C-alpha cells in the first residue's frame, strides 16, 4: 500500500510526465512531403532531430516542391515537374492527388538525371536503385514522394521518428510549421557549404539543389554536409 506521501509523489510525477508528453506533441514540427526535396529540407529535418509529423491532409498547393525538383544541369538549375491529373490542382487533399501519365515524364526525368549526373562521383553507385522509381507507375503523388523520401533518408543514414497528421490544421499553436515551401528557397539559406558539382566550372556552385545532387556528389559522406 502507498503511504499518503508516496501517493502524492506518484500523482505529481504522473502529471509532470503527462504535461511533458502534451508539450512535446504541441511542439512537434510539421513538414510537407516533397519530390526529391532540396538540401535545405533535410537540413531542417536535422535541426529537429528528424522528429516530425508529415502533412497528409493539406490541399495540394500549386507550383511548389511537392511535385517539382531542381537539379544542377549543364545550363544551370533545371526544374523537373511531375504532372498531375486535371482536377487535382484545386481543393484536392495532397494524399489524393493522382499522377498523370499522359506523356512520358518519367523518361524525361530519368534522362535529365543521367545527363546531369552521369559524370558525378557516385551516380553509378546509386543508379540502379533510383532508376527503379522511374520504371514503374505509382498512382498517387504522395505515395511516390514517400517512397523516394524513404530511399533518400536511407542513403543519408537517417532513421527518422515521424508520423502522419490526422487532420489538417491551418494554424499550429506551439508547433513549428514547415509547410510553407518558401522556407526552403535558396535565398533563405545563406550558409550553404560548397561541395563539388559536375558543372561548377560553368555555373559556379549552385546551392540548395535537390538532395540527389548532394548524394551523387558526396556519396556516403553526404550526411555530414547537412
């Protein structure tokens, strides 16, 4: 049997633990899911110790990294867009947005990646695994991005602790809202450490390209750059 003093201590300790859990839940960072996300995205994940929520219920916003990736081409930054089925652009939850295969965008993206990175130090090391994503059809954009995200995190030697949001919240009281894609634009990050890029003799260093740019250049050491 507990004494009154022991029981009081137990109740206080339980309340403190409950308050701490609620505080952590309220302050967890919420991230969107991007297509071949930029380096700044993974740096932001590192800043929250890879503990976050993945937004699953937002309406699909146009012209963002959710269906666009930027890679370093011979002529400078090159945007690669994943087309979505007509109607998905308006008031459709991100988890329900369907990819369009009306034209061969996968072939275009894969050829672009080869052109941009064939001569990089580690492209051949990762080639077979990443090529597989461009030789199958995935119905939903969210699922495709999630598979690529999991692959990138694995190559960066990260095992994130995350869950999906249960519903959409416009305001996130007490939390850190990373859903605004503008947060990940290069101009918002002034301290990018240069690393070798295939065409830096033509373009100079291009900061905040897709994480595959860093991965193909630095290989297993890429995680040290974040």
